[in-house]
């Protein structure tokens, strides 16, 4: 049996005996009939970054075939700010590869993510999923390679504090129960996400934990495995939906907000990337970071100020991007360095067979660990529009292959020190800074928009809409105005608590 199918928790994959990317309409209909599925849900991302849902009861076989073939109409003006009410009708068509059983539905329900189409039956230019599709296609056409990604999904769980086994403030990283209170909640989330097709790497408690007004705030993280970038975005969208729904079911509040209060760890949405050709990871060459990887990094260095327009989309984002909070402030990259914008994490490049050293009874493993090497963008947070963010990163990495001086840019922006330590002040001062507000981010995307509009990846209307939204916050001096005022910070957090 194919090892990628063996033990797969996705019930459709197990039942149909094929990977989800091979699902057909006939497969979906057959599964529905054989498993007494009574409802079908269409789900699709909207302008607020959340999944929307359209419910169908299965009236009969003919109706089921009709909705799977033809999709349905929706009001685009209620979903996206760039669509006028006078011409707002859109089609949503399900993508069979995304089908999963709804773990929360009392009535057996099959859900699928959808793509948007315009009145002429063409993919909607400015829809989130089509923007990412165009970004990946352009990356492949320019480089001849595939762009893959995966996210680190950080969030806070909030519940009444029982006062037992208190965790050490801001020391929750990989904590075990009973000091970590929501490990069981996280593992249930992981099980549901995996059943829905999410390729999970692992989960753990994160650094942030504290108590305010009798409530415990505990930070957790679920990290994914690298897959095709379009699949990565779909998986993150479904994961956020599952985490929120299970939290609601169990009486917990959940937030992906980038900042909770002054002096406490904010939640990021770090994105790891790798570039693949003919099934082989191209990020290493002879055990060291390849020219391919450094070109991609150079592109991110050049377009980093603009990527905040997709990955840091409300004023609280810029209270996270401050020194000494394990969040980046300057445009640079480095190896295993958590003070940089783009980090090259430890990549199993050691020559020793660690498995055999730890387990002397084992034979030599000869495992190809080069597949594991990624590079990590650390600026984005939970306010991100996931499809726009990953599309923006695909554009930035592609941009690196179009720069004649990419390797020079990579060399110039490399750091191997903690730039926030006093002795490294000169290095810090030599580096460009990330924007410090939504308004500043809008300025950056306006200046660099040509790179994102190239190859018709981001439509001008979408970029205009992003700029308009960012400037609407009027937050150019907000970070300096609030400073460390906890009361004002909490007001701001409450305003944007359920972002993304």
C-alpha cells in the first residue's frame, strides 16, 4: 500500500483509496451515497479573511449532481469590498480535492472549499484563491520549479482560571500538563484538522501565558508540513475554522490576534517555504544553503516592506513587531536566528546518524533529510489574509530570480548576530526597517505594487482595496501614542480580537 495513504486520518482518502488531489465528482457522489451523507456545505474565503458557508440539503441524486457540477450564485458585494452591488453576482464551484466530513455537524455533512467565477464563467481575477493560483503559476513559469509552503498557526485559548498549577509567566514553550491547561483541546483540534486533510507536523504550547481578571490566556501552536502553496492556504483556512468551532463548543474563547497586551508574547503566523523540482527539495546544495534558496531570500528582502500589507493587516500587528519579543523589526536574514525577518532553521544537515546514536539497536537509517530544509518568514501574524499572504511570498521569491544582483542582496542582508543586543547596534542601524503602522505598510505596497501586479497575479483593484483599507485605520503614530499603556492596549486588542 502507498505509505502516503496508509494510516491517513482523512476518512474520504481512506474510503476511496486515493489521495485527495485525485478525487472526482463520481468519487464524491459515491461516498455520499454509501455513507448516508444528508447535507453538503460550500465554504469560501471572503474579504474579511474568514470562511463563509452555504448549506445544501440533498433533495435527490439529480440535485446533488447539479450543485456539484454547476455550483451556486452568491452575492459578491456582500463578500468583497471591491465588488459593486450593481454587478455583484458570482458563482462558487466546489473543489472536490478539498472535501471533508464536518466534525461538528449533527446531521452527516460533507464540506468542500470553493473557487469563485465571474458572470462569464471565468475565474474571478481578484478572488483570494485565484490570486494564489496565479502567483504559483507565475513562479513555476519563471523558475521551472514548484513553490511550497506551510504555516505555524499560533493562537491564544482563554478560559476562567482555576488557580491550580499556575504556569510560569511567559515560559510556556512546550509545557506539559497540568501547567499547560489546553493540551487536550489542542490535540482534539489537531485530530479534526487531520481528518479534514490538514498535513500536520506537530502541536505544542507556546511561550505566552498569563492571567488577567480571573482568566487564563495560554498560547498554543499547530505547525503544518510543507505542501503545494495552494493546498497550504486551504489547510490553514480550515484549521482556523476548526479551532474556533471546537473552542466555541467547549466554552473557550480563541484569538489569533497578533498582540494581546503590553509585554506579553504576540501570535505570529510564520510561513516556511521550500522550492521543489522533480520532487526534490532545492534549498540545499552540498549540505549548505543553495543559490536557489538565497535568490528567493533576496526577493523577500526586497519586497518585505510590502508583504506586511498582506500579513499584518490591523493596527495591533505593529505592536507585535517590536524588539525583544521574538518578532522581527528589520529586514535581514540569518541561520537559526530568531531576531531576523527570514530565518533558516536547523535543517538536519549534520552528517551523523542521530537515530542510531539514540537507539543503538537500529541499523543505519540512510534517510534523505535534505527534504526538510525550509526558510521561514517571521513577520506575518494571525490578521493575515492567508491566500494573499502566501501569494505575496510566492511573488517575492519569484522576484529574487528576476534580480540580476540577487546573491549580492542576500549577502548584504545576512546577519549572524542578535541585532537587538547593544554590541550589535551598528549592524542594526545599517538595516532597513519594517513598516511600523498600517498606513506605513500602505505606502510600501503602493511603491512596490508593480512587482505584485506583474504577470497579472494581484489585480490593480485588489491592491487598491488593500491600500484603502490599511490607510483607513489612521494609525501612523498609534504605536508611539499608546506606548506601554496596558489599558489602551487592551481596548485596541478588543477591537481587533477576532481578526483574520
